[in-house]
C-alpha cells in the first residue's frame, strides 16, 4: 500500500489572523484526545504510517505533546504546519521525537520582512526564520510553505534564494483562495499562470531545491487538476471527529463519515467515489466553457461540494 498521510485538524485556535487563511477566524475548537486516538488507531489499522498536524496553530492544542507522543509510540511518523511563532512549543519534538518527524512545515509568505509581516503579522518574519533555522540545524526535514497572492507573487525568485540560504529541504507553492474577506489579494488566472512560469524558470537556477505546486495554483484547464483525486492523502479529520475530503473543504454538509461511526476503508471508498464525480463534473464544465477566470481548483471543489454532495449517513 502506498504510504498515505491522514490530516488531523486538531485545533482552530491560532495566534495569527493571516490574510491568506482559508480556515476563517473562529476559535476554540480542540480535538479531544479520545477522538485523536480513535483517528490514529483507525489510520494505523488501515495501513497509514503518516499523520499531519494542522490547524489553526497545532502547538496551541493543550495536549499537542501528548498527541505527538501517541503517534510516535504507535511507530508512525508525523509532520506539522506552523506559522513559526511558537518555537519553544515545538522544541520537544527535536529533543524527544525527532526520529518520528517526517517534515516540519513553516508558512513563509514573503521573502522579506516587509512582505511577510504584511501578509501575516508584525514581527512574524524574524520568528519563522528562527524556527526554520532551528529545525534545519537539528537535521530535520524542513520545508517552506508559500501561499502566493498579490502581495508576494513578485518575490518568487527571492523566495528561492531564501530557501537556499536557510538550507530547507523543499518549498511548496499554493495560492490564496476566495474566503470572502480577501478578494483584494487574490491572483487572477493570468497572474497564476505567470507564477507557474516564474517557478519553472527559478527551478532551473535552483535545481537542488525540491518544489511542489499545490492545486490552488493550477490553471483552469484539465480534469486531473488536483493530486487529491488520485491520492487520499488530503483526507482530513475535524476537531469533532468528522472525515472531510480536504482541509479546504470543511463544511458541515460535506462529511464523509466520522471516526467512531465509520471504518476508515469505508470512508476511503466514499472519497474515491467523490473524486470520480469531481473529475466527471469538472470535465463537463471544461467542455462547456463554464470554468471561468479566477475559478481555481480549490474553489471548484468548494462549489461542487456545497451544491451537489450528499453527506454520508451516520451508522
């Protein structure tokens, strides 16, 4: 079985209010340790070896260290995505569980202090750079997570230069999606295509930096527009223990099941059926010319799931 990653959205709490956040600014939802253990146990039984901690800011969960310990004792591996401002809350990973850490991901939304802090929060650039250096110095696989938008898309070359300077093991590019409060920073289709071209050119100058391009940055054409359609790696568990198709599609009406009511293999079957329908409808829309400018891939899935998907009935 291909090694897949189960995304665990363990908390909605965050100390930032970033312009690119697609999770909204609701706070206070923490995954219970019971739900967490149930999700990890299901993943382990289903053959998963990797867990990703997402949020919010994962380290703000009051039982984050206990969760990392549980995954590690199961013989599984974990990754996390952080804004890098709470380094002291992550140092225990290096001290105790570095062998089980697969990837340390840090959000970097600007190659300069001015741009990064504008997108995120004043003073955050220095903090995230320090966090990256700490994990790199301790030989942890560390990547920069970049969400491109109108404020930073001109910095692609300098972002590569920063990645080289910090000696990270990779850089991931996505783009901001429409959340209703960030329309002024959304890239147009023409701008996204330009970003893809700039990334391709930069890769030639920085051949030793692995690059991944996330679905939100892809253009309008094509049916196989998201790796999630072929790999259940974006399957997400919410704080309440509900399975969702993706971290970007966390709507109450789009549940694929729940941790204590559904076996993970059954949830995966629903996931695959949904992916098949997404490709079919996408193909029809492309053929009829109904995929308009600025209707990027994540927004397509959100539109489809809100309009057409019928949630799984709980057992």
